[in-house]
């Protein structure tokens, strides 16, 4: 007979059972606490990753256009190829291998890279490659469909930045990084304006990872970016870049060259360039061939780290907008500011006189005038205008001393040279200068002619523009309008006058003085027949850097009503005894000669220029191309340059030949080949107008002799060179006319 459990035993059983139940519930509660409280957020995120898929829709970045609407930067639709490792893990081994092999081939990716992405099986979203162009994106879509792997691979629409003109205005425009975010230039400064807001498609997936119907999908549309309309004029930018690129090669510029064209009345930047630069479509590639070659030659293991550092420096250097980021000693171009101060304060007048024996003693130290090196003599007695024309340092040291430290420093600050210009570009550098409390007689004397302080090119042209535009210091700017994605204007940028720095009368006086620099002084190479041009040369030594120097020239026109100014600065040209007057002035002359007619500013010829019917051709062979072009331009002739060299190897017409009014000189920088010769047309029996048309259409110059070309009865009776002869383009064909009346005379009246 079984023994009945005692009360004590029942109690123990109940306690043990209760303990087990409590322990069990405690374990469950602990697990629930761990799952819901401790790990709740993590698990919830994992669940969402498995249940939801968020696909990015890229916003289209706004365009950048020039002032006339030409597109300088735009975005095009591309795709990002993405993988869902979770879905890829559900594919069989054969399909996984096909996925890796196929995408590796289409996208140019390493197989190991794709395999590593596939191993992140808890993720629904990994990017394999961005910025995939349409042809490759279509291949991926076709491949996915053919192999039945649609749940594992999907595409996201995005945009890629394009710069249609390549390296055109590169340091101004800048570029975007791989994430389509502005990295340099305007792209960076106006990134928020241009970028827009990306959209998203959020969709739910079921337990098998399949996207659920559209009612479970939510789309947030992207908002496209705004468009920038610049003050830059594509045509003027082209004129500037063409001449700057030639100058860099022509003068073997070691540390890049800068050019700026500014509307002096408004502060608008019409063109800005630093050369050499880069292609913003491929900004990490080294654009300068010499630098790229030097990097390629660093191919040993020991040079690997050095090469990496050199590559990073070369990239940074080519992206840098030297026009606003690199202060330098401006040299004699700064005499414009010193002159403006002296005239405004009345410490000197245009009639003030100065004697230059070739040197001046300052604080026990002899400072020579630039002319001393070649002549061992000075400029002698000269008035203020002549001192400016001669760019005489002893005279300007005296002018600076007449101003005194206080007025000089006040004038320096008034022209905006102690502060940034606030131009709408990133990376503007501050000037480096002696404050009034730090400046003694030696510092004042050197500063008076543009040494011992540093300012940027944008500061210098802004100050010089104020000196000649009537005395208004303008804030330079490069964006004139902002448009919304539909093309509506949402912002107009208006010119800003910071302050009146000198009177209109002082400005007018200074303009006339600066005109003499170009007409009769160191800036002669910037002359343009039919236009009144003013300007100032500059040659500054790079203190402590051996014989390296900076050559510059600032020109403006027309003198009586200034519209534009152009500054050219060449940093470390490889030339012996070079000056801004001989090197930089012709470049400014070439830019202005192209730009002024383009802007509709008509030439106004002097009576002497109008009376010219023929010109004796000057000798330009063996000259640097810019110097040769300047001499031809000053002679009142047109010119056409053939070849991509930097020195003149041949000229047609030759030196001493008579060139008719309006004739064109062909300047060859490479030897002419037989295929470039032209046949002289047969003009016998033709009237003057017909003969002229035929000869000029052939690329030759026309000259008449005999009884003249007027009247239908006067026809060509002979020509030299003879009809059919092969000659170089630009050759002068002399045609003799006589009173005729033959049958040919009526054919081409």
C-alpha cells in the first residue's frame, strides 16, 4: 500500500514547483527584457532592413551658364548599381557565380570586391558602383533579366556632372566629388544652391524578401537644384585663355600665369583664368604634361611615398585659383594706387618734378632705378606724368615720402588692400602688409613702388579699376543671377559700391597719365590702333628666391570712358632680363584687341591713321609670338597666326614689303608645307573690285598700280606673281590697271 505523502512533503513539492515556475518565468522575462529593451533597437533595425528597402532618387544638380546662357557645367542621368546581399545569398551557387562574373566584366570591378559585398548577408543594400553611364546600365539590366537575379541586383538613378568645354574656366568652375558634392570653385561655394534635395522610394518586402505591391510603396520626389548665371562671358574667357596658354609656353612660365578681365564700372568678372589648370571632368588627372611626366618617372618602390605626396601636391596646385588665393608683390603696377593717393591728397600734382640720377639713398641704403642696370644713368628731370611713364622708382620713393606713412597707409586701406574683396569664390587669401605702426621710412619707400607687401590679383585689379572708373571701389562678383529649375529668376545680383576712394576729377587726371604709359612709355606693346588704352607695367623680384620674378601688366580702355580692365600676371617666366613692359603688355594688348570690338566698342582712328594707305612691313621673324603680334597690331595691320609654336619662323609679307591698308600679315610659327600653298588667281581683264575680291578670297593681299581701280573702264592688264603660281598665304599680289573696255571689263563690274 502506497504511503500517502505527508503535509511536509506536499509543502516541499509545492515550493519546488513554484520555484521552477518562477525560474521559468524569470528566464522568459529576462529574454523579453533582453530582446525588447537591451537589444530592441538593434533587432528593430535588423527587422526594418529585412522588411524595408529605401532607394535613393538623385536630384539633378543645377547648371552653370555664362552671361549669355551658354552651358559651362551640367548634369546628366547616370545609375548606381546596387546589390542586396540577403537576396543574393538565396541564389544557387551557379547564379551567384554568374552574378560575380557578369558584373565584374560589365562594370570593370574586381571579382573579390563583389564577393565581399555579397558576404554582408544581413544587409539589403550595398552599392557596387556609382556614376554608371547609360550604355553600361542597360547592359546590367539586360544581364539581370537574362539570368533571373532581379531580386539581388537593382539600380538607383543618379546624376553625373559634365563640363562641355573641358578645362575651360576650370579654376573658376571647380568640380564635384564622387558624391556629386561641390569640391572646389563655384561648385563648392554655391553647393547648397546647385545641389537640390534627393528623393527616395521606400518599399516593403514580405518574409521571402519579395517587394510588396505598390500600395506598400511611398515615393518622395527629388527637388532639383537651381541654376547659376555667371558674369563670365564665354567668348572673352576664350580670348583670355587662348593668350594665357600661349604665354605660358612662350615664356616657359614656371609657377603658373593669371589673367582677369573686369567690367570696371560694375565689378563684374568677364573672364578669369589660371594656367596651366585641369579638366574638371577628370580633376584628379594631372593636366600639365611636364608634371605628369615627372610623376611617371617616379616608378621605384622607394619613391612610392614621395610620389604619393608629389601627386597630392600637383593636384592641389592645379585646382588652386591663383587669381584669388596667392598674394604676391605687385611691383610697379601698384604705382597706380600710389599715384591716386598723391593726386587725391594733393601732396603732388601732375606738374610736380623729380630728378632721377639712376638711384636714391633711403635710410643710408642706395636703391637703384631699373634703368640703371642697362644705362648706368637715370631718367633725369621729369614731371609726375613722365615719372609714371618711365616707371621711375626713385621718383615714386619721393612721391611716397611726400605722402608720409599715415596718408600712404590710409590710401592703401581705402583701396581695399587691407581686406578681402568678398568675391563669391572660395579660398580668397588675405593680403600681407606693414601696418601703419610697423612702417618706417624704408618700408614706406619700398611699398611706394610695389615691394615689401603682398596682395592678390583680384585685389589689385579691383583697386586699379576704382582708380580709373571715377573713384568707386566696387565689390567684384561672378554670379549675376540664380534661376529655379523651371528657369524663373529667383535672385538678381546688383553691383555694390563699397565707397568712393578718390574724386572723379582725380580719376580723370590719372587716366590721362596712364594713357601716356601706353602711348609713349613702358606699355607701348599694349597699343591698339583706333582705341585709347591706358595701363601700367610691373616687374617684381621674389625676395629670397634667387633671380625669380613676376611680370605683370594692367591695361584698361577706352581711356575717356573706361569699360574694361585686364590684368595679366606671369609668375617666374624663364627669361633673362625680362620686364612686364616687353612680356606682359603685349598679352594684355592682344586680349583687349579681341575684346573691345566684341563688346561693340567702336574704334576711333586719328587723322594720321585714316590717311594711311600702305604700310612698310616690319621685321618680326624670330620674335616671340605675342611681341610679333603686338608690333603688327601697332602698325595698323591685321594678322593671322598659323601653327602652334611660340616663335615666328616666317612672315608673309616679308620685311620691307608694302602692305595695303587693311591687309593681313600671316605669321607662321611652323614651317609651311607644300599643301598649305595657294594658287594665285587669274584676274586679267577684271575690274578692281572683282580682282580685289578674288585675291582676298584666296587668302592673299591685294595691291593696285597703274591708273587705279575706280570705274568700270579700268581693268587689270597684268599681275605679279603670275596667275597659277603657288605662293604662301598672305603674299601681296600687285595688279596693274589700265583703261580698257574689252569684253572682260563688263563681266565683273
